[in-house]
């Protein structure tokens, strides 16, 4: 069985940060309305972004949600009894 996982498009956060001239994770997180720790979890650890996270990026940079989020089918581990 597979599950669909949403994720921020690869490299998008780094490009937005670089192109906006924002030089710290704290300032970038504030610009998109999230915490630095959430930014790091989504960007560096591949955590699934919340809708609020994606909307924060969309509002801050004038992007559509489809430009921010993509998805992949993930294989769920089967647990056998």
C-alpha cells in the first residue's frame, strides 16, 4: 500500500532565500510566517509541510501552491503479525 506525501519542491526554499537577499534562516522563517525550527525540519529533513507553511511561502513570494508543493507516492511499511 502506498501513501502520498507532499513536499516542497526541491531547492525552492534555498532559491527563494538567495533571490530575496535574506541571509538568515530566522529572517526567512519570519518572512514566511513560521519558526526557524519548522523551516529546518521541512527544508533539511524532508518533513511534510503544513498548509499554513505553503500558504506562507505563497503569500510572501507571490507564488501559487502548485509552484511550491509537489508530491510523491511513498511505500508504507507492512507490519506483519
